[in-house]
């Protein structure tokens, strides 16, 4: 346990002590929520000079966007989940750098469990992801016309939000660390992450509700872990007080997300313990 903690702290110190990287990690949510949220504001599709436009927009937000006050309120939970996945995708980059500069060789021959090398990357990625998601949440709450939470939102809902984000980061950090165990060059890793990030994002409910998707895409989104995490966070933030059907839905999402995370962690644990090479 001591080795895992020490290596996790090392990763976080590298992150905090790199001013450029740390600044980019903190400022990136600002661009996502303001630029993307404003550019793709669905309510702007209904011109205000059309008679009854306010009623049309209100009905659309209630029926399609879970009663969100505006598109940014609907988008913010999805962006929090997307930022979690994007940060998790790069959890294994430091493994490649450690391998290239010889530090990984020192860790492998050191009297520490091999699995602690990968597990520390997963844990540090979780911390980074949750910090970034928190920054995005705060920004969305502070900007004019930003996030409007449900009237019944309370501290227990907030704990549920972070529990879902933790599981999402845990699962995807384990998944991408599993991928990088056998990769030896940065180009291959970047190609894989670029191949996966768009399908994961757009084949999910992060940006748009599944009800407006074609049937084939809706089916994919239902089995996408990013959708499970997004649906939990969005329901808790926008609804607050949950109905029996909403509670049942997010309970199922929690179960699916937990199973996904546990399976990914078990796989990366055994691969790093018995098949990790320098």
C-alpha cells in the first residue's frame, strides 16, 4: 500500500508542478462549457419572433431535455462525464514516458508489487478527473445563464454525483491503463485515444438526449458506460427529488457502472501483476 500511495503522490506532484499542464487542465472546462454550450444551444433553433416560441421552447426542454432551464444546464453533466473520460484516456501517457526515460525499469526491479505501478496511475487519474469535473461544475454555476440545478438538489445528490464520476473515472482509467501496458510509443497511444474518444462521446447521452437519436445509435448509447455516468449525474443535478422510476433508472445505471469499473480494474490488476514488461 505504501508504494501505491507514494507513486500516486509522485504523479500528482508532477501534475501540479507543471504550470502549463495544470493551467490547461483547469481552463479547459471553461472553453467546453462556454463555447460549446453557447454554440450548440438548442433553444436558439426556435426564433423568438415566432408566435408562441417561448411555449415551444419550454415544451421541448421539458419533453426532450429533462426539464432543464437551458441547454447549458442539460450539457454540464454530460461535459463533466466527458472530461472524466478524456482525462482518463491519458492516464497511461506517463507509463510511456517512464518507459522511455528508464524510470519504469527502476520500478520493475524495485522490491515493490508490480501492480502498484499501474494502480498509482489509475488513482492519480481519478484525482485529476474529479478536480477537473469540479472546476467545470463551479464554472457552470457561476456564469450568467449557466447551470440551474433542481429545486430538490441536496448534499446527498451531490455525493451521488461524485460517486458516479468516481466510478466512471475508475473504470475508464483502468481500461486505458490496460491498453497502454503493451504500448511502447506515443503515436500508437494517441491514435487509439483519438479513435475512441469521438465514438464514446457522440454515441452517448452526454451531448443530446437519446430520444432524438436514430434507433441504431440509441441502442449503442444504452450500452455505453459514458451514458450510464451521464444519466446518473444529469438526473441528480436537474431533478433533485427523484420519482420511483427515476430512482430505479439511476440505480440500474449505478449497478452497470460498478460492474464495468470492477471488471476493468480486475483486468488491469492481473495484467500489471503478471504481464507487465519494461
